[in-house]
């Protein structure tokens, strides 16, 4: 996908009424056109969130994020540098903290996900540290075994949060379109060959969403509400909130 491809997709998203777009990666701050694409999205009336590890954000991007009203999101693993770095595989703990503090200093909206990867991980300490720093939006989630998160099983529907049935789309750097970044084995189209509207409104997308919705309903012991995101840590529309997925059947799993 070239910069022009991404601009076209953002235009098509705006024409569809998309209200929010999230730039992810890899690491999106390494993309040479990120600043341009962020500003283009904002100019088209789309709210932007950039999901970054905040390890090495250039000064010019901090200026863009602040001036354009961008929100940021990042992952955090432990208040202990050695534990955090062991999980990321890089000496990233201190740099991520610098990025978090920078976002707070600039008044940039920030949400941080504390991701449970190891059984003895200091999750509570991470949450306490982030709140002490002034981060208002702190969530805790489990590792999703998809993509680089795969450990001992194949990607499957029970790794998804459930909101992919509600019209979200993820566009990959090659143009492939998925229901969400965690459902990469469910390709529903390609924006290099079709418009975003054609993919979004196409029969393949409709069929996959129907199958996902049926699977989410089947996975849970309790009867969730129609628009529930049952695998989220604290879904707001699902009662009780302790929905736990069972083992998925064959079909939508890879």
C-alpha cells in the first residue's frame, strides 16, 4: 500500500461515515507518511488513535499528535524493567515510560493496556504505577494468541473480543481486509482490487460477520445480549460480565 492508497482508503472510510480510525503496526511511528495520513484523516472528520510502543517517537510526531487532537494507546507489561523487557524482547521499559510521561505532559489522551503474558507477572504493580503517573484509562487484558502472540495454539474465534461483528474493518499493509487485526485468517476482501465500501458491504463480509456472531453466541454458557462484545475484560452490554469462551468448533478457526 502506497501513501496514495492509504489516502484513498481514508477518503472512502470518511464517505462511509467511519468516525474513528486506529493506526497500528508493527510500529506505526516508523512509517514515513504517518504524519500526513493522520492529518488527512483528521481533515476528513475522522478521529484518530495511534497505537504505538512509544519507544522512539520523533519530536515532529509529538507536535502532530498534539495539534491534530490525536489519541494514543500503548501496551505495558510490568513496573519491573527486566520483566517488561523480557516480554517485549527489547530494552523498551524505560523508553515506553518516557513516552507515557511525554503524552501526559502534552495533554494527549492516552490509554494503556496492561497485558497478561506470564503467570507471575506483576499486573497489579503495573496498574498502580500507571495510575500514579496520571494515566486515567488503564485496562488489563490477556495475551491474544494471534499473530506474534501465538504461543501454544492456533488463532481462533475465542481470541477475539466480539466487536468484529459490528462493522469494524482492518486494512493490512498489503491491502487485505479483515474483520479486525486479530482475525487475520478471515480475509474478507482487498482494497487494492475493490473499494472499501464494496468490501464492507459485500457478501463475503456479511457472511463472515454472521458466522462470527453465531460462533460467539455458541461459545458462551450464558445468553449474551445481541450487541455484546463477550470477550472484552469488562463488556458494558453483557450481563453477567463473566462470559468465558468454550473451546471453538472447527470452521472459523484456522
